[in-house]
C-alpha cells in the first residue's frame, strides 16, 4: 500500500493486481504501517487508499496460526502477524486465498503454506 501511495513502479503493478480481486482483506495492522511510513515520507494519506478493504479482526489469539506460519519459515513479528491473519481468514485453508506482498520473505512463507501468491 505504501508503494501504491508513493506511486512507485511496484505499487502500480500491485494496484493493477488488486483490482482483479472481488474481495480484499488485510490485517488491521496494515493501516498503522501505511500511515507511519507515509508520515515518515511526509506524504498525506489519501483515505481512499483503504476503501474496499475488509479488515481481519481476530476474536481469539492466533497461536495456532502463528505456530503454523513459523513452521513454514522465519518471519519478523509484523510480517508473521500478516501471514497468520491471512491463515485465520482462510479458515486454515490457505489455498482458498491469494496472499499479495512485496516482501520476499513473506511471499516465500505464504507460498510454503499453500497460498497463491
């Protein structure tokens, strides 16, 4: 989302790909990460950037999902949370969702779990 807001080449490709999906879901942490990055860059946040996103708000600890993600590969905390939230949203069936990220490690772990990437 930061790449989209900053109009980077990777962001253009990501925005194009996002438009191909009927439903978009994201861990609620994404908003904080995007807003923090844009504040650092002194770029105003266009509220429309978040339009159409359904927020994943787990109603329980994601211990099972976190353990499953870590078994697939190491990730830092925030990256781990995003993949664990996706696994939660997929009902434990990652092949049901596509996981989009510009982060190589996240992509590798998501693919290992069975998400389309």
